C-alpha cells in the first residue's frame, strides 16, 4: 500500500516539489511564477515550527503530498496557499487525500490553530477538490474571478477549529 511520512530532508523536499508540479498530479495551465513557488514551498518548510509537509510513498515513489503553514501574521491562522495538496492520478479515490488532510488538521490543532484557510480555483478541473473540501466541513467564504490567470478564479474555503 503506502506510507505517510513527515517531510524532513532536502532531497525529499525537492522530490515533493517536482511531484506537485508533475502532469500526473495537476493538469492545468500554470500562472507565470506558480511552479517555482510550489517547488520551493516544501524546501521552505524544513526546520520551521509553523510550516510542515507530509508525503505519501508507495514502492519508493511519491504518490501524494500536502503542506500547511501559519499565516504571515503569526496569529494562529493556518493556510494552504503556496502549499499544495495533490494525489497522483493513479492513486486517487483510495482515501489518501483524506488521510493527508487529517494529518494537516491534527497539526493545526496541535499548534492551537484557530482555522485552516484553503485556496483553490473555480475551473472545472478543480470541481473534485472543491467537493472534497466541502465534504470535510470546509465552507466557501470567498471568490475572486480571474485571480490566477484570466479565466481561472480563486475560491477560498475555511474551517474553524
């Protein structure tokens, strides 16, 4: 099956960044700077007390990843913005994303976080992601048309703890 691990080294952080931007993970048009900061986010999490990544591995291959960090104000709000969540297309619908999200929520609670703010997009390709967050108790709290690129708006979800 697979194992979920906490990201703890540079080599794996680079691999997680590559996984998060691979076509088997996301089929999308990337905003001009998006891939660079998505690849950098796992590396940035190393050694930080308020930023963490988890990844799932099967047969030595990364098949899922999710990261979260405290907001820039350090006020106990946590967010998934530059920290993406993804599951390899061959491993979807096995409950892996739910297990990763559970790890993230447990971490936020352990840190006495007040909420988790998730950003996603309004395109058809992300309908499953929006349904996923709603199923896990997240409420849609905002929309911003054409945020990422023209034709791809932002949708914000929130879960309070």
